[in-house]
């Protein structure tokens, strides 16, 4: 098998071509032109007709294509397209040859596939090679060649493909033009991965960026990149000391990050001042826009996405890009876990569970809250819907850690915000690690986005087809299931009233020496009787240690005797009385009946009997939960507001 068949991700590049006064053009919309000849397996058609399993051609109009992949492993192939005579005898001065090209330059198993352009001035008797294709990937790209020396003559053109004696990919061409040359033209080819997701929390950090292409004949040595937010002041970055040849690509990321604000965030990016010479010769391909709108999450809600991945999986960089992007956009609420398969980071129990999840069919894919399976690119919409829904319980993670022995004991506590009366809720703790690296077999990452032929993917299009282990850092790696995949049986009672707590302490786990404890996160999870994740929280080890162990230790889960509330019911103001034998830091939070945080206040250090008034005069009538944290102890009371 040539490569592993995995999900393709059709992210289209814009085909932006320079304007020019043409003296000859052929767009192949009407088939193979009269008088043209073909040899070998060149064929006319569209994307659907010419694409194959491993040579997936981006959407396009009709064109000429040579699909070497479709011929199979046993066929060695080459072929030529030859034009009829093209009369340029009336042309004087400068002349340019341009055409659109889709060429992966895959060189599978070392066979050097080539695409070449030749010209004849003696009706095909002799040929001169004028170009050996070096603009690879990037979907459909423009090739522009200086054709000045052939002005005033009658010429024929030939386009030659050769698979190099192996099973390779192929070449496609379209929109051949001869005309006045474009010397300075840069186009904005596509935006970076920040445009993949259109929502964020206010305060999220965004790094605007884009990839540009030089469509002119002059080498690009400098360019100004401009951007603005919500029509505000223009920010300009001057890029100098460039060396971008005709057809070449270069990427840019803004030097300063942008912090998302509430509402709409409309980001415009455009380029100017090609080589310090002002406006280029085609201003219509110089700009693109994208927008980010803000969403609000329930304060105690976390969403888990488990990604099926592997270093052998060439499409799996897509999963890494989307997990990273969603983590940046939605901190503290989006929890991505990379579940590795058949590589050095595999956790067999986790891998087996993911591979046997109902409907699982390939890599990469993600399991969303253990409800359904999606492509990594489809995470955003269900996340936006889920993150605002009140969970049945608010979670906390506690831990004890011995840095010398590397022994870690984890507990997960759940304060229920709603009544439950069904058996089968479970608590779990999952360890994940960021910044994982390694050397040797299995650590390099396969990358089918290399060259850009499969679309842009967060910069992976600029990396090699096999990324060396030294250049790879793996994040969100699933390391340990402290309660198994399904969670700890009996960790939650069959029935729990709103305002009550449940907690569970897991068996002590020893972190392997190869793990970096500072990069380990503890993911606390609660699942419902169907096994679906209904809430989650992520904590560093240090944060969990600060909380302490919730169960089977000196830290009590709840002591409701330490507070009283009166009057209850109340019509406007009720008083929360706190009784403390020693000084404790006191925080009070009030939640409504669906778990939405209504009010929060930190009273600092208190001791003895203290009265904390709560004013509900602006609230609607109903039931509310008053939650008081007193150092290591928590207490909750249910109160009723009547009007």
C-alpha cells in the first residue's frame, strides 16, 4: 500500500493570478484544443474525473491532468502535451508565459517526478527546455516565466510529465497565457490557522497571520504587511531582506498578539509597497478578512475532546492544530487529550477504548465528550453549544505529591448543582502531559500537509513529509487513566441532592522519570450513567496540591454545621453566619438553580462568629445555593427567595 488511507481535509487555497494583457490564452473549458496533441496518460477533465486516492486535486474548473497515482504501482509512465503553433510575429517588447499548476513533487520512495516546459521555434523539430517545475504543493499555483526572447516568432509549447520510474502522483495544468509580463505582484494566498475557528472567549490571545505568494517576475525583496482590528488604526510591519522568487511562498505572523474583546473582532490583513516601489500591478489579490465573535461559558463547565492520533498518521497534524487552537481560544473550559496509537506515547488501555468507540473509523478523529465522533475541524460548533450548559456538578481536583519519590495521589470532588437520582455517575482522573519529546524509532511525525498540496494546516505545509523527532513537540498527550477509561465505580452515590458533595481518592500513581511533572495536568472528569462526560476540569499538579486531598485525609469535603442562614425563605436580604474556631480565609459564592454563578466575594481572613449579609433584592424568586469555602472546609446551604 502506498500510504495509509486517512481522512482528507479540503481546505481550499485561493487561486490568485495576476492581470496581464494577453496575446494567447487557453483555459481548457472546451476540451483538448484542436491541433494540440497528447502522449502518455494526459487527460482532460475536472477535479472529480481526474483525482484518485492519493492524488486529490483541489477544486478547480476543467484542466489537463496526468494522474500517475491512478495507474498503480506497476506502471512506469510519462507523457507530453504539445500545443499547435502560436503566432507571436506581431509581438514586440516584453513577453511573459504563465500557467496554473498543481504539482505535489512527492517523489514517492525516491522516484523523482518532474514537470517540464519546453519551446520549439521550428514547428517541433527541436525543443529547448525552459523550465523544470520547482513550485510544488500549495494547491493550484501560478508559474510565470520570462518569454521575451520568443517575441516576434512562431512557437510551440510542450508540457512534459515523468514519474521518475516509480509510482508517483502527477501534474495538472490550466489557464496558459502569453502576454505582457507582470513584474511586481504579491498576493495574499491564505490566512493562518487563526481563521479556522470563528469564536473565542473575551481575553483570548490571537496571532494574526497569513501566507503570501510572489506572482511577479521580479524577486520579492521586501513588502509591507498591514492589519487593522475593527476598522481601527493600521498596524504596519515592514518585512525586509526577503528573497522570494517567482511563485514562491512566505509566511508572516504579527509581532504583537491581539487580545479578543467582547463582541465582534474583525481583522483585516493586506499587503503593500512591493520591493519599496508602492502599489504592485494587481491590487485585487492583496487583502483578506476574518472575524472572531465572543461567547460566554458556564463558569464551572469543561468540555473534553479526545483525539485519536499517532506519529505514523500523516493527516494527524490536523488534530494537533485544532487542539492547540481551541486550547488557546477557550482556556480553562476546553480540554484536549491526544490519545496515541502505535507510537512511543501509546497508552494501550486508552487507545483500545478510543479505537472501539461506536462509529470509530480512522485517524485523525475526535471523540466529543464521549458522545459522538467528529473530524478535528468540526469541534467548534458543538463546543459552543455545550460550554454554556450548566453541568450537574462543579468539580475540583486535589492532590498530594512527593517530588522525591514522584508519588502522586489524586482526588476529585464534585459539588452537585442539580439533584441526581440515577446510579452510574462516576468520577475519574486522567493525567496528560505537554511538551513531550523523544528520539529514535516512532518519534518522527508523518505529515501529508507537506508542500501544501492538501491545503494549509497551521504551518505544517512548510514542514517536510516526515518531520524529524528533534523538531517535534507533542502536547496534550494522554498518559494515565487513574480510574480506568470508564471511571471509578462507586465514586458517586446513586442519589445526591443539589448542594451536596461527593469525592473520590484514586490509588497512588508513580510518575515515570521520563515525565516532566511541571508539564503534567490532572483532568478531573464526571460521567453520567451512559458514560458520557458531563463535566471536566484541568489542573496542574501544583494547583491540585494547593487544594489538598478531598477524601480520606484531614481535608473535609463538607461541614454544613459551620454556617447558618436566616431568614430562610427570605424576601430581600438574608444573613449567612460563619462560626470559626481559628482564622480561615473565607469566600462565598451564590449559584442559581441551574448552577449559574450569581455572586462571589472573598472576605479574607475571618475568625469567630461572623455575619455575612447576602442581598437578593435584584434577583428573581427561586432556589439558590450559598457555597462558603473556609480554608480547607466547604459548606453549602440551600435558600429560597420569595417575592
